[in-house]
């Protein structure tokens, strides 16, 4: 069985087991298709940034973007503070169908495809690999920090949508293949080690069934 077929089988099994009573029509795969605590960083300076330095886009959205770094930043309210930590949320606007192409290209080329930041074997990690707070296994102590490094299928799916829309077909296939291989081997887990693909957290985690579209996408 291929990795894509194994990942699809895992998703079908979980979705069938969690089927909502009264739902009628369509396969589990079709349904899948339709479907805080403050940061404290470890000591040390971030090593993040695009090789060769940032490039200026032709235009940038107002308010939420950082044109110099080519990123979108979180903003904490009230107060408007912006934590200076590079997380996958900076890439989430790639999923927007009306994101200007020049901005999307910077997000992909300077950050998502940057091996120092988000281009891990199972990408994208929830925190950039260059950050001092990066914990790719989510931590092994009593407090789990599963959004400080591990890769989530839903995050991969969102950035993958943007990659396809912007024409990064081959790069998108490689990103999807890394996640698909992890699911095929480990099953539908809550999140995955971005270095090894080890399945972590809960078993049979429903939103990881988004792997269906990564494994068997509709034509672009």
C-alpha cells in the first residue's frame, strides 16, 4: 500500500468511527474535504530570517503585516503588543484567496521554504526552528507545549493551499509528501515531530483527517 493510500485509510477509519448520527450521504473523505498562556522564550537570540536578507514587496496590507521582515505578526489585545516570536501563524494568510501575490511569494520563498525556519522534513513546525523557544517534540515534562514546535496537519493544509494557488506545485507536493508519510506510518495523531514525523498527542485526532486532501488533491 502506498503512503497516500495508507494515510487515506487511516483518515477513513477515524472519520467512520466518529460519524455523527444522522449524517447522510457522501464518503468520509468527501466530508473531510468540506470541512493562552503568555510566551516565555529561552535565553538566546533568534536566528530567523531569509537568506540574503528580506526583500520589499510591491505592496503590503495595512496594520497586520511587517513589510521589512515579510511576515504577518500576532497582536495581543488589549494593548496591541506584538510578541517577537516567529510562529506558523505568520504564514497562515497564505490560505487567503485574495492575498496579494507579491506578499504570498515572500511568505513562501523567504520563510516557508527556508530550512532555518519552517522547511523541516514534516513541515511546517508550529514555531520556527530558529527560535530559542522551539520544542519540536512538544516537551516531555508535565506541561506539554504542543504549539511550540510540533507540526499539525491543519497548519500544513492551510499553507499548502496557498502554495498551490501561487503556483508552487512541486514545493507543495514535497511538503504534502512529508506529512502524508508521517500519517501513513504513525496514524492520525494530534501533532507530529517536525524532524522525524513521530506521532504525538492524542490518537485518532479528527481534524488531522485533512490529510485526505493532501494525499489525494483535486486538480489545481
